[in-house]
């Protein structure tokens, strides 16, 4: 089956027309919304806890509920975009995101807030891969799509960085504005989508049924795996192993279902693309290190140094330099050196960033922290966007939602693993609440992001061997395209 759709047959590198700039603007608004929503909530958690009287377990579930919804339903969301229409899924689930974000703002009890966050996470899981697949099917594969994806990834990073500061400011007024602000932004994005994103016919499924068994098993498997990792430091080892074991059993059942399905939810042959598989594995490890490191830095600044939420946010906003570098510097580097080399350099810079923070002291000045934080921002700019390009390049148009969902699932699962791992190491290495012991715990925990970044670099190094990637299979297992120059 040919992957050369209307968008892909355009001359590569042609100027982006006003209409497609409008489409890109809308989708960047959506990914900015997702990033700012998560970051603002992170900052607001202490105020939410104090106002609603939540215990530690309930507060953990405010975050975990979103992670479970987002990570657990991502693959189903990506495939739904391919099967039922990208614009249709994007509009529907953006509306759900808007409604339940508003419900969170009106919450007066913990269970209401937790429910709202879970449904918001599910909405993001359907909305995000739909938005990414609209980009990858609207722009010609090559320099044009690369530019669009790098602008998109820079906007995502900008949303998270902006959310850290905006969340602090809104929480100072009332934590409920952390939920109401995304409602206003969602409404703007929704109206812009209806005006600017063109309607497309609903994809035909050729009479094939939807893979319900695959959807149920993979969603349940990922929910259990993410839950097991997310709760590992808050429950017993037996509960954790049981949850992870059940998740692995369901994952095996999913593979068995997909092998027999005539219309699988996830066509297993897609993993025959070596670049795609490398991008997902490297993305998982990169996210594990990135989010684990940020978590430890926040603990260090607020628990040991007693910095305020706003001070911490302002200190870390420098990481958001990638929002500027991703659409400006990264495209030039990709054009000159190729995606694989840029990704490899980014992952090495991430490892350098974590190594620079290892000797952290109890009285470090911000000037001492700054090199690590700015290098991490540069690392993110070099790695995130090119990983997105590699993970979606060479994939058939009818599987672009799936490819995006695979990558975002890898990022989300990696973040959960990284947070659980650094928390476990930090707790194990902290004997008491004394400043010296707390510092020992942070230093021990920092080894986890460093190891994850080095392992990710090792994985990505396999892409440096040549400019030819593994065979990129599309359409069906028997309809593999010849090897094409992968994003290397």
C-alpha cells in the first residue's frame, strides 16, 4: 500500500501556505494546553491539599489518575484517530478535556477531583495522537514535516515551562484557576479548530470490525503496568509485583490477540522498522531521566533549600530554552547532520546535565545550578523533536495515529518509571530528615537519570551506523516498502 498521500507528494521543502500554518497553529495550541495543564497542577498540589484536606494517598491519586488515563488509553486513542477520523476525534476529545477540566475547578471533595483528572487524562490520550497525526498527514515527509514537528515539539516544551510559572501565579490567587485557565484556552483552540482544520471524510475500514479484544487487553495491560510503577513507592512489594505481573499477562494476551486479528489495533509488523523501535525505546529512557531529574531538583529546592513554589518555578524555567531552540537551531542541525546524530548529541548532553548536578551541595548558588539546567534545555531541544520525526517517518498515512500513540505511550510510561525509580532510590538512601541525609538521598537518586540517559544514548547509537534504517513496513505485513533513507 503506498504511503504517498496528497501531502506527501508535494515538493519537499515548499513554503507552508497560510492555511497549513493555521492548522499548525491550532495543533500547537492543543499541545501547549496539554503541557501547561500538567505543569500548573504540579505547582498547585500543596494548595489543593490544604484546601480540600487531602491525605497523602489522595494527593498522589490526583496525579496518578491523570497518568493512568493518559498512558493507559494512548494506543487506543491513536488507533481511534486512524479509524474514525483525526479531526473528528480531536474535536470530540478536546471538548471532553474542556468540560472535565472545568469540573476539576469546581471540585469540593477529593474523589471529584480524582475523577475529573482521570477523564481529562483519557481525553488527552485521544486528543494528542490525533493532533500529531493531523500534522504528519498534512505536511510532506522531509524538511517540510520536520519543520512543522520541531515547531510543535518546541511549543509542547514551552507549555510545560510556562505552566510552571503561570501555575505559581494562579495558585497564589486561587488554585481553582489552575483548572479554569485551561477551560478558556481549550475553548479558543476548539473554535480555531472548527474554523481552520479542514474536514476530512471518515476513513473507510473496508468492512473490517474494530479490534475490541485488542483494545480491552492493551488498555488494561498499560493501565496495570503504569499503576504498578506509579504506586511502587507507596505500597507493598507484593502488591506491586502482582499488579505488574497481571499487566504483563494481559500484554502477552494482547500480542496473541493481535497475531490472530484480521484488523489488529496495533499491527505488530510496524515494529520491524528499526528506526521507529529505537526512537520509542530511546524516548522511554529519555523521559525517565528527564522527569526523574526534575522531580529531584524540585525536592532539593523546596524541601532542603525551602524555596517557594514561585522561586522554584522561575529557577527551572531556563530549561524551557528548548521552546526557542527547537524551531530555530534544531532544524539547521538536522539538515546538516541528520536526525540520528542530533538525537545522539542531545542524549549525551542530557547525561552531562545530570552529571553536572551530581555534586550538588546544601548551599549551592543558582549560578552553580545553572549550567546543568541550561544544558538540559539544550538536550531536550536536540532530542525530543527529532525523536518525534524518526518515530513517524516512513509510516503509512493510515497508521500515523498509531505511530504517534506509540511514541507518546513510551514517553508517558518512561516518565512513570523514572519518577518511581528516583523516588525509591531517594527514599532508600535517606536515613533521616537531616540536611546531610537528604542531600545523600538526592545524590543517590540522580544516578538514575544519568544511567537512563547513557542507556538511551547507547540505544540511539545503533542509528549512527548508516543513513539507511531498517525496513519500514506499512499497510500490512506482506506489503513492506523498500528501505528508504530513515531519519538518520
